[in-house]
């Protein structure tokens, strides 16, 4: 850990120590890294005597994460007036916190802990490490720095966070440190079989049907270097699925031989299209996402486009085609 980060962490610890009402939150449309990180830090602080801690995620928790220890502690609503310190985990910008669902005006201090290269440093204290595979990996290092015991429950959440963001240790954000941390977590006695079955082998039939419906919309551009699918609200309804069931569809089209950029357009509301982007080798999709006020990582990014799905498709395709060359 570098000196600057160590200094910031000391500042974080001092804020936590002096503050009674702490809320730990993460981004809307939560994933394994966000939920795992919130639970790991939340459980660790609670088990070390900080009992005035609220865990808050403003959206539905994906079903495959409901096995994580302590998940019942996460609240979907909070009374923001009572919060003095907000710890935002894995949020690249303020909007990702679900700004409509929380009033930030009464909050004294925002602590921003994240690994997105596009992070806007929106906090009063910002600990950003784009070299970290996941926010879960950062939480591990923070708990070690705090000399807090990482028990089996906490280790399970951290492992799930890291595994989710590294595509189960496949992506090149996986570093030697990532593997060392994973090894330490395994030594604590986590049940890797239980974690993997929940994360990767429990797809519901509704989610499977949505995957099939969405793959049926697949279009290929630029001699096979771009693959694009859509998910409409109508498709979600007819499959009896939810919007979070669309989360991993993009991986299936990225994994096609020759595809460099995969794109999914999800219709969230009328004229609100959530775009997911993935690349495999050379395209920095965070630059494409930034054109639409989004962000993320070089190989995994997202943004929201306010238009019809057809119009959104044309807009994003133009940018992708330019970047693929
Ligand atoms: P996903 O496609 O899985 O929703 O997101 C991929 C990556 O892009 C994640 O790291 C996520 O944090 C980031 N991301 C997705 N949507 C947005 C967005 O609207 N704004 C920003 N800043 N990042 C996003
Ligand atoms: Mn993350």
C-alpha cells in the first residue's frame, strides 16, 4: 500500500471512529462486487463494535447473491437525515449511488472507495485504486490495514466480490495480488463450491429464457468484430424475468470468436436505455461510455442513453464502429 493511500486510510479510520451514524452503500443495479464489498466492510465494522452502521442498497439484490452471509442486514430504504458519514463502495460517480433515492445534503462526510479508472473523486475522502481487480480486493486490504479479523462470513463476501469482477479470475484485472488474496481467503475455510454454485450455476429458468430471447436479437457488425443484442421490457415481461436477469447476457456475445466489442441495450423505461459494453483485446470501452456520460473500466463499461432503443442503437454503434477501426 502506498504512503498516500495509507494516509487516506488513517483519515477514514478517524472519521469512522468519531462518527456514530455511518451508512455503507454501493451502486444501483448491484452486482457481486458491490454487494460483497458492502457486506464484508459492514460485517467487519459491526463485529468490531461499530453498531450504528446501516447497509443500504437502493435496488433489488440479484437472487444469486442472496446466499451471502448477512445479506438480510441490507436495507432498501433509509432515513438519510440520520446519516453523518456515507461510505460509497464501487461507485464511479455520484449518480451511481442512486442519487434520487438518498438525500446527500445532510451528510457530513462521503468516503469514496472504488477501483474504476473513471471515478470522479466525488467524496471528501477518495481512495481510488484502478489497479485493484475489484472493490472487494480493496476492502480486503483495508481490513488487513485495520487489523480486523477476516472470518469465514467476511471472507465469503470478499471472495464473491473478487470472483464476480474478475470473471472468476479470467480477466486481466486479475493480478498476482488478487491470487494471493484469494489463496488467503481459501485458507480461512470458505466453501468455494457453495460460492461457485450460487454465483455461476444457479441461473433461473426465467433468466435462461430471457437469455434465449435476447440472443435471438443478436446482430453482428464490422466483419464480426462487434456483436450487439437488445433486451426490451416486453421481453422481460414475457419471460417473467427482471432487469437484473439481463446482467450476464453480454458475456455470451463477447465470448464469440472474433468479437472485439460486445454491446447490450436494455430498455429500463420509455426512452431510458441502459447500455453495457465489453471488449476483449484492444478497444477501451470506457471511452465510448464516457461519450454518453457513463464510465467503467477499459474492458467493461456502461452508460445510459435517453432515447428509443432503435435510436440508442444507432448512436452507440457509431461510437463503437469508430473505436473498433
Ligand atoms: P455493467 O455493464 O455490468 O452494468 O457495468 C460494467 C462496468 O461499467 C461496471 O464496472 C460499472 O461500474 C460500469 N458502469 C456501468 N454503467 C455505468 C454508468 O452509467 N456510469 C458509470 N460511471 N459507470 C458505469
Ligand atoms: Mn467493481
